[in-house]
C-alpha cells in the first residue's frame, strides 16, 4: 500500500527519509525516474542512503505500476524528482490522491511557494495539472514540521 508520495529533487537523503520512514512505518521505497536507473553511481548513492529495514526499487516510470503491485503488501513510499515526474506518476497510478512536495530546487525564474519549494512556470503548469486531477498537494519537510497548503493559482 502506498503510504506516502513525495517530490524531492534530492530523492533519498539524510534525516528527511529516515524521519518519514519511521513516522509512516515505511518498509519499501520506490524511486521512480527515467534517468537514475541507468546511472550506476546514482543508483549506488541511493542504495547507500536507504534506511536499514527498507527495501528499495530504483526504476523507470514504465515499471512503476508493476513495482507497486508486487509490493502491495508493504508500506510503500514513492519518491520522484519534480512536478513533471509527479504528474507522470499520477497518470500511471490514478489512485494517488495526495502528494508531499518536500523539495523543488530554486532556479532562475522560479518563485517560492513554501519552504524549499520553488516552481518555475513549467513546474507550476505541471502542479496545476496534478491539482486538476483532484490530487491534494501539501508541503512538509519532515513529519514534525507544520504542513503548508500553498496557493498554486497565483
């Protein structure tokens, strides 16, 4: 069962992943990305960052539905890099109703929508597409932080 879907440009990293896996009782992490599965160094880094007690799939989007089905008896956290990937995830898994925007990097022509979430026009368009599907988006860095509900209509 998918317990958490998170957008984070850093994918797996430090205390953030550890705090979410503990809080949500996550025992399987799926990193969905079309580039990282073909990057041996990136895959190795993610494998090292994985919390003990969690299994990990680093897969392209084409294998996402199959990976979720194969692990449906586990508590799953799905992580993607950004809003475009989150929209793709929603197309593949229409049962997704909530996404945690944990980190979208600041870049040129981006605007701050919450702590550690900066969207440019394309990312804002992707975010609005997700919202139009009835998916709730919230910003929360770690489980103990307050939840932000930004206005993506601006």
